[in-house]
C-alpha cells in the first residue's frame, strides 16, 4: 500500500483561520473609518422615512393636438423628469404615471429639494428664432387699468451667443410699419425651419393647387402684426400666453426681460434650430469675464442648421441680424450675429451659479414632450413612515429573538458562533449603507428595511447548513477537528448555490421593477453578498479555532457537539481497521 506523499495536504486538512480573520478585521476597520471620515454616520433615508414633497402634474395638449397625450409621451416625460431631478443629486426620487394624464413625483427631503421642485414641470421647449422686430414691452396704445400687471422682480438671463456681439435693445421700436409687414410677408413665404441651400430652389414657379382654407399671407400678416402691436409684456397673463399654440414653423410674438422689471417684445420668424439639436449643455463660470454662463454643444445636424442661420443673419441689419433664444415661449436672449457660428453657443447674462446649472441641467436632458400644469404640491411628513419603520423594526427584533432562541436551544454552544456572525453581518451592512448614501445616492426606505430583515433568515440558513454538515461528520465517528474541515467543502457548495439563487432573484427584481421595490431588491442582493463574505472569512475560521478548544473539541454536553447526544458511531479508525482486515489477502488454506 503506497504511503501518502509528504507535503501534500489531504482532503479535509487544517486551514489557516488567522489570515481570513485578519482580512475581515482590516476590512471592517477600513470601512468604519471611512464612514466616520466622510461624516455620514447614518444611512440616507427615503421619502417614506425622512419625508419630502409629492407633486402631481397633469398633462395638457396644445389645441388640435389632443392625441399627443398618449402612453409613449407620458413615459418619455417620466424618464426626462427622473433624469432632471436625480441629475441634481436628489436620489430615490420616484416618478411614475397615474392614470392617463397624471404624473406623480415624490422628492425626498434633502439639500436640492427646492431646485428639484422648480424643474419638475418645466417644459424646456428651446427654439432659436430670427428676430424680425423688437420694441418696448408695453402695447402701442395706452393699456387699460385691467390689463396692466406688475412687473416681475425676478431677474431673467439677458444673454449672448458664443462668438457674436450683443446688440443693445432699444426702448423704441426698431422695425415698424412697412418694415414689419415686409418681414412678416417674407417669413410667411418661407415657413420651413431649415434654410434652403443656395441654388436648390427651382427657377420655375410652382403651380398653385386648389384654394386653401388657411388665411392668405396678407390676412395672416395683419393678424400677427395686430397681436404684436397690442401685446403688453408687463401683464403676466399676456406674457405667458403670447406664444401658446404656435407651431415652430410659424412666426410668433414673445416677451423677454432685459433687466429686472424692464421688458421687450419681439416679433419672431419660424424656428431654425430647436432643443433637439443641442447635444449637451452645462452651467459654468467664465473666468475671463467673471460671470456664470450656459454653454451648449450642438449635434452634427444642429451645427449645420446653426451655421446656416448665423450665416444668413450676419448679412442683415439690426434687428434682423439677431436670433432669439426662446425657452418655453419667453426670450431669454436675443444676441446680434456678426459672423458665422456652427459648433457651439452660450447663454450669458444675469445668471448665478444655481440658475446657470439649473438651465444647463434642463437643456441637457431634453424638453418634455407635453405641457404640464401642477395640480397639487403636498408636503409628506415622516410620521407615517416612522410608525411603519418602528413596527417593522419590532417585527425584525421579534424574528431575530426567535432565531436566537432556536439556535441556543438546538445548537447550544454553536449558537455563539452564529450570533457573532450575525453581528458582523449587521455591522458591515450598516456601514456600507451609510457609505453608499453619498457615493451612489442610495437611500434607505421601508422596502429596503424589509430586505435587510429577510436577510437574517438567509444568513442563519448558511450557519445551519454548515453546523449540520459538521454534525453528520461526528455521527460518522470522526473527531471534531477533522469533522470541521471535511464538512466545509460540502457545506460550501450548498451555501454558494443557495446564495446564488437568492442574489439572482434580487438582481432580476432590481432590473424589472422601479421605485421602492428596487430598494428591497438592492438590500437583498447586498446582504446576500455579505453573507458569503461573513461565512467564508468569519464563521468558518472561528469554527476552526473553537474546534481546538477543550470545550468544543471534547464534545461538552453544552457545546452542541456531544457525540452521545448525536448518536455517533464507534470511532472511524476501528472501522477502517476492520475493513482493512476483510479486504486483506486471502489465505490459500482458507481458499
């Protein structure tokens, strides 16, 4: 019979528990130190635990476009609002549809809650329109007392474009009478938002078809000129309704605030570039001028459009050499163009850091496909969530107490290992959740707490699998130290398979769900991974060390490993000797 080779560890050989324990101890110290160093010693709380704001938005369609309020546009709006709010660092914001026309936005209480509320319903329809005429904001005739409104005290950005020169806005009309009429007539003749390339127009006149029901150019020009003349930008109602229901391909009128309380009104041509042509936008500080600006980069198609319109405008006289940046029907900038521009533009003026970054954030994530009006803004208190959390923690404490009672009654001394392992798992879970708050915006909500409570059962199940494998080895007649090592490979496979199934279920749930359910799935997956770490780096090494003590090694009655109570067989060595005698060479005489 060949002797085993020296230096080769047999199956079930002794491991080195000190290394594993040192590794998990270093990880715990490092994570705990990082938590205190970051200053975030408690996990961030979701809206159900911390309170916040709940906003109800109702979709509105422009006249004649009622079909625009559909499932596709509502889902698009949900995605844009969610990206806008979370782009401000407000995590765990819940945005979901309710019925066919409403969107519910839940914003947890936090430092950017006010900014998020302001951006939730902002449509952010951005257009670049050529300026046909500009004058002061009052009507041409003296307004009646009922039509006048108090000017807004909130400063609006009066902006410029990169590479262009801003023209001063005059308080007197710069284009009136026949000049307006000629400009309007030209605009109505070419309603396409994209300039026609040079030489592409046919020299032959097109034959006219049947008479259209639309107004003639003269009638449309007169109507728009009358609207421009009577518009009073000092009246907030007229100001907000100036460009409502106007298609981008049509000329329109709009108001713009030059400085606080000083308004101008604009006669604008069809949109040449819109917000979909903006690839990226961000608010940043211009170091040379010492002012906050919003820079915009165009897409390839947008660059071509912007180059074409600035090339055409740069050859015009003031004010026809201006283009207006129109955001949600209001002119935020009307710079004059002195040269051809293409790749980028900037909006500058009366910005501060917050307003510049807010506008950049809105433009980056795109315009909402629908117009929304705010139905209600409710403050959500944490009282109800606090009561539910208290009830959940009580239920979790009762469940944990029952688990501990069962472990003590059934496993006796082994329950000490299980309790210590549960404590290590709980500490790691808490510290990691506290660190994930500022790192990735993770917020603890009620479903996440439920996921942590469910994880108690998963972790306890891993201990039970390992303990039962050790007991099976003892029943076979082995002593404790080899039993601990021989039981580990089989228990390890079972634990890994069980945790893999649990983690897979959590991952699928996280991917296919939204909102609070994702918090449950995330916590369940996190605690499942930590269960593997704790069992491998703490439970198994501690069990190896305790197997070397007299209390556990000799099978004390309260150790939970008493061979007599387990019904162990005779020592395995005797069985092997007996088997070896039977399997030995047969005596020829006996044959």
